[in-house]
């Protein structure tokens, strides 16, 4: 690799010291580098033409934003952790020079990660379309209240949930909100859909694992006493869309994947053990 794009979380690298460290190291070894300081209010990330690798500095949120914004460009991503747990980050900042050397000499593998595509429907018309690497979360918007959802899979009614929300996650997202909500942890290279209720108001509601070819429709019906429910659909915790009674969101496997660069030989379970022990 000879052309790199460094995307840094401005809040976690406010002085740009880590960005400069990486840029200088690569340039001293003959590579070309472009840099971007990013925050949540910044316009969608766009990589320059010809970039071979995007190095993302920050936490999981920064990498998720980059994955969604750059999916169409199909450029592999390397996460560098400047945060705490960083399940998606491959490299800790203290080991960055060794990681860059591996990139420069081609000592890496690419791991394709499944993504989700979500379509928001209002009165049968598509009002929004967005992608997610981790999850699409439907949760309450406004005062505390129990929400009711109707779930359909491939056009057939699956179940009605009374809960604080619903998570539809990828294997990559299984270690995110899904895990916190009691859902299963899945090897990130797998291909499947995870459906996990958030704080369900029943004793027998569990996560459901679906085929990657399944289509999930979440319908927002009337609330208690025929009230209008207002909920929020969040794509990887960043892009948010408001839905009300009568609206639906259709979730399916996206046609494209995100490539994550792998530099070490540790298994997913070994990495998971370290992260969980550190937490």
C-alpha cells in the first residue's frame, strides 16, 4: 500500500499529534498521505481518489461512521484505538509503528464484514435509506414509556414486543449494544441477523438469530389506549430518523460489505477475552 487516508476523531486527537505521528511515519517511508479531522457534525467522509487504505483514529464510533460513509468506495479500513474498549479497532496507538510497517509491506489480511440496509417507509413510500455496520436500533423518543412493536420476517408475522426498543445487529455489532442488552456474541466474520429486544416487558423474550437472506420489517402500531407512538431509528448510533404509528422500517443484508484489515494472528476469542478482561 502506498496511498493512505487518515481519518481522526477530533475530540480524541484535538491537537492532531497522533495524526501527525502517523502521517510523518508513512511519508518518511515513501507513502502518500491525506488527512481529515472528523467529528459528528462533519459532512460525510469522502476519500480522495486512489486511496488504498483508510486509517481511522478514535473509537468504535469513528470507525462506524467511516464504514457507513465510505461503503460505496470499497476501501479497506484499519481502526486505531484511542478510546477504551474499542472492539472494532485492530491496533492500539502504542503499537502503531509496527502496524504501519505491516501495511507498507503487505503483511495483512482483509476480512469482509456484513452490513445492514434500512429503508424507512411512511404511508408506503420510502422516506429514507441508510446503511449500518453494527446495528439499527429502534428506541423511544421522548418521555419514558413502554413501546409496542410488530415484527415481520419475510412477510410473515413473527411476534409483538412490549419493550424499551429493538436491536437488529450484524455479527460485527454483536459486541455492541446487542451484547449490553443480553444478546449473544457472534464471530464477526459470520453472516446472519440478530434480533434483540431492549428490556422486554415479559419473562420469555430472547434474542432471535435469523438467516442473512431474511427481510425484517418492524412496524410501529398504536400505543396504549390508541395513542400515537413516536420512536427513533438509529443507524450505528449516528444517523437518526423519527418514526410514528403507521410507519415501518425494512431491514435486510446490504448488497456490499465493509473490509476490515487484520494485522495480527490472534483469534476472535483471544481478542474478546482481552477486551472483556480489561473491561
